[in-house]
C-alpha cells in the first residue's frame, strides 16, 4: 500500500511538471553570458547561418529536377514562408528575450513537457545539420585532391557494412574539421562573431559574383527556355517541391533568437536583425539563381557541382575556381554557428533544470558555456564520421518544419491568454518608474466625474471605493454623465503635488485647490472634477466635488453611446462568448485551428492532381477545409487583444501565424516520406521516455536562476533604450 502511494505521488508530480509553464521574471533577465552583440552583428550572424551548404547543393537540384528557370519563384516563396515564421519568432523574442528560441517559447505557452520535447528535437536537428556541413566541407576539400583523402581512408579503415543510416566509409576529414571548429567556438563570443562576419561576407560575395558574371557573360535565352518548356518546365507542382527544398537553404534566422542573452538590446535588435537577414538572403539567392541560369541551360547542370559546371560551360576556369572554393567559407561559418546554437539550447535547458547541470557552467574569462560546446562538438563530430549525408538532410528538414508548424500556434495562444494583462514580469522598484506609474494612474485611471444635468437629488450619490489608501469614484456606474477636466491641468497639479510632498508640504493642498477651482467653475457653468484624496478630508472633498446624481433619463443614451464606441472585434467577441466561454474554448479552437491547417496541407499535397482536374469531391473537401479554417481564424482574431507592451508585434494577428503554420505544414508533407515520419516519431518517443524517467527520479527538479542586482537592465532589455537598437546598456563583466 505504501509503495502504491509513493508511485501515485510520483505520477501526480509528473502530471504537475508536464503542464508547468515558464514564468519569466526579473531573475531571468540576468545572464552569465556576455552581452556584446549589436544589430549588424546579429544580422551577419543570421546571414552566415543561412548561406551555407544549402544554396550550393540545393540550387542545382531545384533547377534541374524541380523548377527550371522558375527556381527564382521557389526562392521567393521560401523567403515568404520563412518571413512568416520569422515574424512569429520576432514577437516571441520581445516577450521572452532569452536564449533557447522555440524551446523557451514552448515552455512559456505549452508547459514543461512540450518544451522538453521541443528542446530535444532542436538538439537533434542542429546536431544533424552540423554533420551535414562537416561532410560537405570534407567532400569539397577532397575534390581538390581528386578524392585521394577519402580513398586512402577507406583503404586504411575499410568500409562500413551496417547499411542506412550509416555511411559506407568513415569520414575522418569531417571529424577533424569539426574538432577544429569546436576549438574556435570555445574562445569567446566576440572572437567567433568576428570570424563569422568575415566568412559571411566572403560567402555572400561569391554568390553576388555569380550574378554579376552571369549578367555579363551569360545568355538570356538560357533563362527564357522557350524550347524546353518555358519558364515552368515542371509546372506548379515542381515549384512547390522546389520551394520545400529552398526552405532548407533559407532557414537559419533562428540563431538570432538563440543569441538573445548575448544581444545588447534583444527587444529591438533581434526583430530588426531577423528582417534584415531575410531581405539580404532573398536578394542574394535570387541573384545567384538568375546568374547561374544565364550561364548554363538548366538541363545541363551538374548536380554534384552546379555553380562550377556553369562556369565550365562558358569556359571561365578562373570563375570556376572562385565558386569552388567559395562554398568552403560558407560551410565553415555554418559549422561554427551550428555548434554555437546547440550549445546555447543545452545551456538554457540546463538552467531550467531539464538537462545535466554540468552544461550550465560558463567560463569566467570567455563567457562561453564551455561544457556545452565541447559536448556538442563531440556529438556532431561522431555523427559526421558515421552517418550518411542524404539521411541526415531528410531528418533535418522534417524536424525544422515540425518546429515551424507548432511555433505559430504557440504565439496565437500566448497573445490570446495574455490579452490586455501585463506580462508576468515583476515590476521594478526604481523611483523613476514608480513616479511614472503614479502619474499615469493619476491622469488616466483615477475617475474624473462631473455634475449630472437632470437631477439635484442628494440621495443618489456616486459610489466611492477605497483603493491603495485613497478614496476614488467608481467607474462602473453606467448612468453617470462623465465630464472630465483638462488632462494638462491635472498633470500640472500632479507635478506640484509630488514636489510639495518631497518638500514636506501637505500632500493634499494642491489637490484641494484644484478641486475648489473645479467646483467654482462648475457653479459658473464649467466642469467639476474629483480625484484621489486622503480619508482625513473625506467630508470636505466630497462636498467640494459637487453632487453626482443618478440620471434615469440619461441611462439609455449612455448605453447607446457605449455600444457605438465598441469596436467590431469586441462586438464579435461579445456575441460569441456565450457559445465559447472561458479558456477551455480557446484551447479547443486552437486545437481545431491546428488540425484544420494540417488537414488542408494534406489535401493540397496528396490531392493536388484531383484539384487541378476540378474533381467534385476534391474541390468540395478543399472548400470545406478552407471555410473552416477561415471561421476558426476569425474567431481567434476576435479573441486577440493586444497589451501595452512595447517592442515588435506581429501584424494581422492571428492570420500571419496561420499562414506560417499552413505553409510549413504543406512543405513538411511535401519534403517528407513515411519512413522519415516514423523515424521522427521514434525520436519523439525516446525524448518522452527520457523526460518521464528524469522527472520520476526527481532529476534536477529544483530550478536554478541567478538573482538580479537591479532592475534597470530588465527595462532596457524589454523596451529598448532610445530609438537606436544599438544604444544599449552594457551588462556587468563576468
């Protein structure tokens, strides 16, 4: 019986932990990482993490096998989809300016279990992605020596006979390259940032070089392609498939969000850097695609080396050498940023008590989570040594799309549940903030009422309530006629009140004078005002505030005016609230919203042929799903109420996140196959088992946070300081 009680207690503890949400407070604004990254550095960080092996490998496959000249539309569509996802990440980064990206966002919205699974998949995704880059870099270098290095390695170690997902032979060069990258990343953030900036500029310059040479030496007829299918040789279906491949080449902006705890002003710098990064990457990619297709017809492209084959076709050996060595810069940069990203996610999970605490240690001199970097480096090196390249790419794309499908829904839920409430940050206690808050309450929140024009009865006085030691008039009575005095006059009175209070003058003298003046004006046909006052002068101030009476004749007109001022969104919400009461309805509608997006994506991917042929069943099912998605989105729109929080806010909420979820789901089903989804499900199940074992064993159930010394840094991180995102405060030296 006792053992049964223990297990029941453990299961209860497990259930509580699974739904426990992240409360971002004052303590979480402090970090042991070094804040040194500005907007340009974050932008180049994202550019370097995006322009890598994806463009150099995928460009040839997309052009030759999927889209032809319409590959530029593939990149444009991929940038659009990525932008939808980026807008979601940008708003999350202002809500939660911490490292961890999607992991920390899930923790805030869905709870601990979903956050752990998200972090688990992020670790696997970035580990596999780094392995892709290491193997690609090894192949590029080995091509300069006619594959001599790989041949000698196979001769010495022999072949691996395990089959998929393992490679046929060990890649020792990729292993050594990854170890060298770990050493560089372990130095410090600024050193890595400088190297990343240089490599990012070199990589982008190579693609710009392809565009310029293509315009000068290319033939526009190759791009027009009038004899081989025109601009759409593979149709719209080819463009959609090409877009799913292009999405792998355009992803990488999330590293900017992962750098939140090392950005000087994350609230402003991160959204700006994300948008700038996508604009730069989109322009460079489309330019490189146009340049390549001007140089060579799409059906003659060599898939192993698309850009070098284009320069070889027009007999430019010097250009071939440049575009052959150029990708190595991009892959090197990508590897450094990959290890950087995974180590920060591991650090964040350890800080939240969801991973080994040894990964929480930060080197005092460099400000780098050294243990995390070394562990990630070992994992990626071993993966690059053993696993097959095509398998790694397939799993990586599926995991990336799964994150994008869920993050959009998370933002919608966050906006709805937060509503007009203040975010869960503890308010600072600084004097300036308290004064601003008091002044705001004085001018806007305290009730200023005037005389009613229809009754002089002293029996029906306005209801007064006590708040924070002061008596104020209630705002709830709908039958009162409110005639406020000039806000400027109240503001001046408030300022004098604050000054007199500091000088030892009676607290209520200025306020009383203002009330006397307002009362005199009322007797002459002006307005009357009352504000907060002390209980010791209740009778005097209540008499001087004039009689505020009930007005039965005015009630109907007041309610009509209130209804006319109600916005469309509020009216819709009021009409729907009896049918969808409470937070339960929001969760149900969000679930239906997500299922509608997934069902619509499945219909488009697997029923597009019937849709093109205008078959009745396919058109009907597509129409029903579209109408259902629009109705649910419209309901969610009526529930989205913006807070007064400063920082970036996603426009057209919730339609932008809806487009993000739908487009990501379409591309996910387009890029994946059944075996890939089964393997991803296995990874998710393994992560869930690890989490359950960890919680039941009470593994690191205590949270560990750093205590802040003040509140000024928190204000700057959330709201920004000044108009320029780079005019940020410096954090304390570690």
